C-alpha cells in the first residue's frame, strides 16, 4: 500500500481525472418560438407618473438629481430616469443644467 502525501493547501488541485461532457443542443419543437410576454404595465406607469408628479407638487421647492429621486421613490436608475424625462417632456418638471429636476412654475 502506498502512502498518500498530504496536499499543500496553497497548491492548485489537479483535475486530470475529470473528463469534459459533450455539449448538446436541443431544438425547439416547431419552427416558431413562443411569444414573449409584454413586460409593460401602462396602468402601473400612469400611477407612477401621478405619484412622482404629486410629490413635486406637494413640495414646490424640491430639487432632485436622478440618483436622489431613485432613492426617494425606490426605483431602478433606468426606470426613474425615464419617468423624470417623461415628466419634463410633459412640462410638469424642468431639467436644470446640473441634471437635477424641479417643478415647473405655474405661469
């Protein structure tokens, strides 16, 4: 019987006994793929627009950067930026030179 050497914890393990498995590719049945569900939620988006518009109306002097708005409203960066831009296009908000958003003054 041969004695086993203690493996040094710093040395890499040898994987010469491991054999790779061949890669198999499955085809979908039929030629057409299943349609992907639409992830858009128009009612949810409208509700979010109302909520953020209302927050700016409740605090007229509020000035938020997109990062601050994300934290305040609990939204992902890309969603929050699109919502703020949409409110700016509607005329509810104004985007300042520094990138922050503030409520447009009533004329």
